[in-house]
C-alpha cells in the first residue's frame, strides 16, 4: 500500500510528500514497517478478505519528527494509508473512527496526528473533516508538516450517561 501511495501521489504531480522512491526502497523503510507492526498498535481494514487500509497508533509522535509530546497521555496516529484502488470509499475515515474508539477505550482524552501540509493543504483539510483541529505547524528539513489534535470524550455507559 505504501509503494502504491507513492506511485499515486507521483502520478498526480505530488513528488514532495513522500518523494519518488517506492517506500519499500527508501532507506529504513522496510525496518520502519517492521517496527510499526511489532512495537506499535497496527490496524488493517479489509474488504472481502483484501487489505485495503492500514493505521498505526502509538503513545506519542515519532522521535524522528520535530514534534513535542503533548505533555499528557495521548494516542498518536503514526501512519494512515489506504490502497488507492479503493479511494473514496471512506477507508481512512473508518480507520480514524477506530482510532477514536481505541483512544476512548484506553481512557485517553487526546488523539493527535501529523501530516504533510503542502499541496494546498488538502491532507490537513481531510483531517479537519474527521474532527481534528490544526495545532502547530512544523518543518522537518524542508518538508512542511501540521500537527492536528482531537479531544476524545469519556466512554458512555449503557444508559447513555458519561462515566
């Protein structure tokens, strides 16, 4: 999926977000994927038995990024990707809704994510439509990024009352 995302972005003229090299061919790319699946909480979306999306949750931002921890317990979306052949079917939105539920289940009140802020801010706007609010912009070298946050309410009891 990551290699396909790079090809899809490049076909649209976006060579800045993830570059032009397939993710599997980038330095450390395969090792990062291995860590995502062994050190973090990976979730895979499937349709008819086919993996169509993936999300990785962690307890904070990547140490490779110039982003400070929140200073309170948080869940952090470290990776969100969908198979571009299934674009427009709400896969990313469904995975983010799952992240909200996982954050709530953990009793944590903050869910954050960072993303590429270039390209006219389309990706930032996607996260805003999912209920996230932009907090701090950042630069990772020359790569423009944006941190977004979403406050998560407490789980609801059976009677509909907040615990």
